[in-house]
C-alpha cells in the first residue's frame, strides 16, 4: 500500500524548494515511485490548506476526493501532500480531515514538519509579508502582531507528537543539521527512507533579497496608486512574489541583508528561550534550538535598518520606480482577477522550469 506523507511546513523552511522538487521529480538514486497528487501545473496543495484553515467542508471534501483518487490510481510506493498553510491549524483538526477523506491511507499517514529557529523565523516572516505588500512601521510592530501560536513551537509540535506519536517527524531548519546541508535532500531521505537518493541542485527561488531589493518592493506596494480594495489583494501579493523571484535571480553587487535590531533580538531571546529549551528536550538530542537562538545575536544590527526608498535610491531612481509603480497598480486596478490569474501562472511556471529564463536573460545582458 502507498505510504502517504503530509508535509505541513513550517512556512519559511524551504517549502518552495521542496514543492518544486516534488513537482518536477528532481531526484535520482532510488527505484521507489512517488506520487505528488497536485492539479496539473500546480506546485502545492494550498487550496486544500486554505479550505481546512477556513473550515469550508465542501471545499475540503472536493480537494481531498481529488487527492485520494490520484494517489489510488498511481499505485506509487509513496505519496506526498504538501502545504505550509496548515501551520496554524490544530493537529486534531488536520487529522480529522485525513481520517474522514484519505480512506485506507489515513491509518499509516506520516507527518513531516521543519522548524526554523525563533529569531530567524521572525526575520524571514517579516521579509515575506513585506515583499507581499503587508506593511509594518517597524519589525517590532510585526513581531507584536504575530499569531500567538506561531512561535510556541513546543506546544504546537508537541500536539502532533501526542496525537500520532512517532509518525510525526520534526526536523530543525538548520543547515548543519540537514542531510547534505540541504532541506530538499533531507526531505527526500525521510520520504524514501534511503540515503541513496540524490536531490538535484537547482536555483533557490526564495533566495534572500537584499535590503535595497526589499525596500524597493516596500516602496512599490506603498505607492499612492495602490488600490487597497479586497478584490485586488491577491493580484498585489502575486505581483510582489513574482517581482521578488525576478530580483533574486538577477546578478547584483554585494549589498546589505535585512537583519534584526539588537533590541528586538533581545526581546525575542527573553520571550522564546523557554520554548527553545522545551523543544530541544522534547524533540532533539541536544540544545539545537537554544544554541541557535543565542547565535542569532551575531546577525543583528544596533538599530532597526531604515526602510525608506530615499535612504537607498537617488531622486531620479525613485522617479523611475514611481513610474513603474503607477503602471503596475493601474494594471491591477483595471483587471484584478485577470492579473491575479496571470501572475499566479507566472509563479507556477517559475517553479516548474529547470532553468529560470529570467536568470539566463539577465546574465546575458550583463555580459
């Protein structure tokens, strides 16, 4: 019988790279077959995650019916369902859905999650929401508005362990702790139960943006032409996501990276040390997360980095950025649904391609 794995994130733990590998079959070295039961051309199971999160039972049933049918028809050795949108859904609710809709595959279902150290998670999440257009005045403001359970790792992951025991696998998103120092390699070794599997090395789509790249996106999203209406939100988020892929693929000079302020780091350390210690004791054989929280102090700056465009770009450059901002926001305003579909498809296509055209094009132009 097919062994099914449910990959639940966390967000900002290499999920995009894992999903891309699963969609493309980017590995070698094993004879086992794998079914990734997504709709053709789609890189993940986010519609299912959204439906479970919102409690839409009809949508859940529709999504799970299609997933079950694909797994059943495949006859594969292993299958993977992957969406980090389950991060905030209680374990008991997720497993109820699996038991109700996954048929004979539910009993042996295994769940895989990766966890990023606390301070790193705060920074990476702030960068993510900023590039998607959700603006916070300061990093501290963002941290204060994080959902209470996001960083309560010991309780959140402990609930999974209590529910399904050793069928829940938690891995630290720390390069030195991952097989081959790579999250995709680590994930595939778990799924196939073999160290002979070899993941293909490829472009990391969610490569970190430079600070000036992030400020550019933030300025673009905050432009007065931005339409705040609910029906444009999806298109604006996909616009930010696709632009971030383009920026990360283009050659660039060395630039500053987004970093936490020392003050915010100290607050995170004080508030999350107990959780890091509890997580280490419950899941890891050493003080992995506690040590990572201490080491994070090395990657801080004395004060919050400025986020205004004028601190990074000349008046003429800002004028040009504003011109393109007006163009993009007017396009979104005119046809938000069409733009959302178009940009979503561009994001999906980017994840499918083995060599990203944007990188090839920009590299050629730089010669």
